[in-house]
């Protein structure tokens, strides 16, 4: 394969980022050092959908230009990464990069917009920040347990700044926006992932985020700093520059999503089949497929609620309709206990749908439609004669 100029340039930039050259991470900084916050806007890869933040310390006297990146993780084994992320035992670490290489890599290879905010910090505050980051970068300190909402590449930067400035930049005043509502605009072009995340996340993400908690999103941290003032007076941000691209904040979806359309199709199919089956319940492959899907979803919800270490996935009201056992009674159609099972399952699914306006958890339209479809088929299955009638599943 021919090595073009652009590929060669990308290879060099990637090498600079990986090796951390050319800068001296142990160099002392002078009074001329400046601090910046780098906000890298969302990309196409799943791990980059919410953007990224890094801290930059640049000193023309000592030729230091370091980007402190709390978002480094091991993705060499994607399956292992996904499993550890799902379980809630995923470690990230602080890495040090040569700032120009990191910036050009973000734009050249990933095409992501980059905004730099130069902070109004004294030499003493800058040195305190540098020492804080140097201690964090030690091998015994650099690794931390990642938490999407409460401890990530963005919140760690806010902690570092507040430590150096010896004051709170953001308080715990509640806002009028829940975590779930803040997350969803970033998934506008990934409808399937949006549905999966909303199924997994429970009631905790429907709580209103405080001013401080909003900083878990890099763009929100950027906005927070832009409006912040120092305790001694004056704005915290001295200058804001767009380094690359045309950064824009994600916008909410304005049209019906594909999962919602599929949800309507499933509900209408279930409704038509249920009307047809009212006089005489029949075998139905549709029930096997639908309730098989519901079983898989129920198993996933049960895993995130009862097994994973994530706190934001429990409690989860989707368990009212997505039972992890639905596929089992289909194999015991002639047993009398299945009648009680199907009527109970129908009742909880209807309770889930009817209670939507009052639940503390926001529920995607697609799940409401599938829950109603499951309720209809549970009603039909409950009416299957238990003696002298062939099983629901083909023999």
C-alpha cells in the first residue's frame, strides 16, 4: 500500500501522541506558564459521542506544552472493554500528551471541532495546578475507576481547577434539566444506541442535575467555565478560541426515531393478531419472537440492576414489562399455572404503560408500544385452553 503524505503525517502525529514527545513532563514551569481547557467536540465513534476535555499547560520559557488527558483507556480488546464497561469496573487513567499533536490528531484524523479557553490564573495558581497534576500523573495515582456521570475526563478537570484556585467554580444548585435529557441530544444520530442506553439507565438519571454535575459533559464544562468568575473578581476565562472546525452543540431529535417506528409496527401487528385470536387462540410464531425479545431485554435489565456495579441502572421500571422469564411458559402451555403467569404479566405491562405520566422515570415511546404489544399477547396466551389443546409452540 502506498504511503501518502496525509497517511505519513497521521502516522507521525499518532506516534507523537503515543510517546508523549517532544516535551519534558518533569520540567518546572515559569511564571509565564498559561493554563487552557481544551474541549474536543463529539465524534463519530461511540466512545467519542459526548466529546472530550483536556487540560493544557503551556510555558514558552521552559518549552513545555503538555495536555493532561483523563480520558485514556485500553481498547486493544474491544470485547473486554465492553464487558468491563457493562459491569461497571472500567479503569481510565491520566496520560500526558504533546498538546499540538493531540490537537492536530483530533482534527486531522477525526475531524472533530476543538475549542480552547485560556484561563485567567495567577502564577501561584498555575503552579499549584501543575503540582496537583504532576502528583495525579504518578504511576500509583494516574488510574481511577471511571463513572460516566460522576467521575470522568471532564469532572476531573473541574476538581483540579477548584483545588488550584482554592474555591468552588460550580455549586450544588439544582437545574431544571435531568441527566437523561442532557444525554439524549448526543445520541440523535444513533437511535438504536439511544434506546439501548435508555433501557439500561434507571430512575437516578431522571433526577435534575446540579450546576456542578452538569460538568460531566465536556461542552457543559466549557459553558460553565465561560460564565464563571474568580473569587477575587473578574472572569475565569480570559480568551476563547476555536482552533479547528465549526463546533456546534448537539440538538434534540425533531422527528420520530426508527425504534419508535418499529415499535408502532410491533404494536399494530400484535393488535391485529389479537383481534383475530379473540374467538379462538392459536399457535403464533409472532409470540415466540416477541416474547423472546422481551426475555432478552429483561435479562439485560436484570443484569444492570442486580449484578453490575453501576448505581444509575437501578431501580429500573422497565422490569415491569420486560420480564426475564417470558420465553419459559411458552413451553408449558398446558400447565394451569401459566394462566396466572400471563394474566400477571399482562397486568404489570399495562400498569407500566398507564402509569407513564406519573412515573419518576422517563420512558421512550418505543418501549411503551412494545409493552402494550406484550400485554395484548399475554392476554391471548392466558386464554389458551389448558386441556386437550396443542402447545403454543409447535411440537
